[in-house]
C-alpha cells in the first residue's frame, strides 16, 4: 500500500494509476479525485475515509501527501501551503508574452479547483498567520505578473502594470469569489482581451 505507484481498487474492477511521477502532480491528481467528495459533503461532512476511498488510498496513505485534511481541502490556494506545491517557474528568463500565456492557461485549467477550495475555505476559515501569508503572497503575485506585463509592453508605467496585474488576478479569481462555475474559454478570452487593451499580445 505504501509503494510509489499505488494501485488500490474502490471496486474490484476499478484501478487507480498515477499518470505523473512528480509529488506535486500526484497531489493535484488526488485533489481532483477527492473534489466530488468535498463538493458533495463540504469540508466538515467529507470524512477522511470517503476522501481516501475516492483517491484509492488508505488514510495513512493520504498523509504521505498532505499533513492534514485542511491542507488537502485548501491545496489549490498555494500561498497557504507552499511546501506542498511545485517550484514556481523562472519568469525572469524567456519571453514574457509566453509566460503570460502560460499564466492564462493555468488560470483557466485551475479555476474549478480554486472555486472548490474557496468554498471550503468559508467553512474552515483561516488563522491570522495564514491570512497574513495569503495577503503577502497575493502582493508578490501581483508584482510578478506586473513585471511580465512591463517587459512585454515597456510603455506601461509601473502603476499601470500593477493595476493590470491586479485586474487579471481579480478576473481569474472571480468564479471563486462569486461561486459561479467558471467557463475556461470565456476566462481565456477575457484575460487575453485585458492584455491586448494594454498593448500585450500573447501567443
């Protein structure tokens, strides 16, 4: 049960296989498998047994990937548990437009997970230090996106670039804030249109 490639059946006919070897990718797969349990029962109603069954793991097996149920439920909120996530991409090198395009694709792909994690967050709440960490991370994220925007469109002032970055993040997080299920293609179009309006054309 404690192998790297864990194959556990929920029914005798159903086998779970890892599609990726990297630890972060496995955590993401587990979150996707557990999402229906969290979505149906909420944070408090989702038992560790039900979560483990959905993931095809034992309860101790879950703890190999997440230190707590709360860390699992809020996994998409990277600033809360940065040690559980993969290393950030190096955006200081390479084409800023390509990096921005990748940011948009990630935002569209992860929107359902952020939506669920935000809903669970309203149940479980944050400690004061977690809230401070989240606020600080948001500020850093705005700075990174603003730097990419300025490198892609040098005519942007620092203030305009930060405003653009904050707006992009607000648009990406809107489904999580409103509770309305995101439509990935619409989100991509909105974010690309925002960038075009500031002179940034992404591939």
